C-alpha cells in the first residue's frame, strides 16, 4: 500500500474545488442570509458521503476487521469539526 494513494489525491482535489466554489459563491451570497440549519444539513450530508465512500473503499476486497489509524483519525477529525460547527452555529 502506497503512503500516497491516488484516491487521496482525487479526494483532496475534489475538496479543493468545493472550497473554491464556496469562495467564489461567497461574493454572490451573503453568509448572513444562510440558514444555520441548512449549513448544518449540508455539512452532515458531506460528512455522510465521505464516510460512506471511505468505508466502502476500505471494505472492498478485504476480510480483516481491524480498524486502522487512518480511519480513526478521519472519524475523530469529522466529529471534532462537526462539534466546532455546532458551536459556531448555535444561537
């Protein structure tokens, strides 16, 4: 297994493009007009898709049930980011 898998590059490029679109969109949509509920829903949808994709990729063709450190790091980072976002969005 490579320490620099191709999938990581695709994922990083996709996230970079997503952030670029949000940056450009921020010039056209006032962040003050965005609903905190919809921001949280969008974030949860994104996290859900990332975790499902990550999980399906890890399960494919493997019989070992060990949870790897990379998976633990990803899940903890997503949980921490979600908690921080909740803290920012609370009224």
